[in-house]
């Protein structure tokens, strides 16, 4: 992944909260960074197909700004997250294995809410509120964590460690998004 321009765990930028955009004043900057995220996802997708969806946050490509892109599975349109903030989450959670482009060779068992309500900023400066559920909520939450300077390993239960991909494949607990 490093060869494809993805910052790997241990890099300082992954532990720092990303700086929000002042929209619409920084619209050009937000569009440029979003374009860079899409270009990086395209490069990654050519080498590693993600039929079950994927996401990428700006800090993962070395940019400390609050932008992320999520590609749901299938033909669903990509979701652009600018200045995203979780404003509500369900009490009901589940625990699934997650992968991360910054930890490509391991998977971790992560508890997350089944529903989250996310507030984002449109390029025009308007606030948009969206409810995400299940697998898509998990993926969106993972990317927002990146923008808050958190890696999925911080959400894992104490004493639980990531496992190698080969071992994960033998668990029979394939997660919808990798």
C-alpha cells in the first residue's frame, strides 16, 4: 500500500485530528483533495479489487484535512465526506472484522454502532445530515475515525490484537467492507 501512496500505521499524521474546511471559501481546496482521494482509490482498485466496498481518508494520503471518500459495494455512487461529524449513534452495536489500507495485512475485531447519523458540510457550505446503517455505517465510522486521528485498533477491546489476513480468512466472519 505504501507504494500506492497510502500512509502506513505509525505515521504521525494518522494520529492527528484533520483540519476542517471553511466552506464555501475553501471549495477549490476541498474539490482538489477529493479528486486526489478518488485518484488514489482508482490506483488502489487497479491493484486490489474491493468488491465489497472501500474508503479512504485524506490523512491516509498524507493530507491533514477533514475529507474522506467511501465507495459502497456494487454500483452505488461514492460518498464524499467533508467535515463529517457523528451526531447520533444507536445503542445497538455489533462486532465485525475490519481492514484498513494503513494496516493492509491484518484485520481487527471492532465493535461499532449499527446506525449512525452523520453531519457533513456541502461544498456550498450547507450542512447535510444523513443516517447510515449496518455495513455502510461501519465503513463511514471507520473513515470519520481517521479524520479524528483514531485508528480502528483504538476501538478494539483491551487485550484483543489484530490478526493476519490468512488467519482472518479462516474465521468465516468475513466483513462486508475491507
